[in-house]
């Protein structure tokens, strides 16, 4: 999700390594859209572990083309989700 090319030149750690150093995750896009998605998933996990049962379906939707000009990643979804 949300990763664009990087050649590694000028990087302290390889851009796609996800290296953990000094209490941080180092990598291309580590705190861009991935951060928000992980936050949502962690919140849902904690709610379920606490016994939360939703009264209706909950959908978590993410797309993968934000860096490529939003070429329609979400277009098929409205027909796939029931009211």
C-alpha cells in the first residue's frame, strides 16, 4: 500500500527493509498511508478482544493507487457492499 520506487541512494537503511532502529521503523512509506491503515486495524483488533460486537457489518476499505493517480481503485466497491 502506498509505496513508490526508491533506488536506495542516500538512505541510511535500505528503503524497503522496514529496519527498526532507535525506536523507529525506517523505510519508504513507513509512516504514510500504512500508518493510518495499521491504526484502524489495531483499533478493530482491540475492540474485538474487548468483546465488542457490532450491530451491523463494518467494512475497512483501502486502495493501493494513491501514488499512481487514483486510477479507480475504489470504483468496484459500491456494487460489492450491501446496504
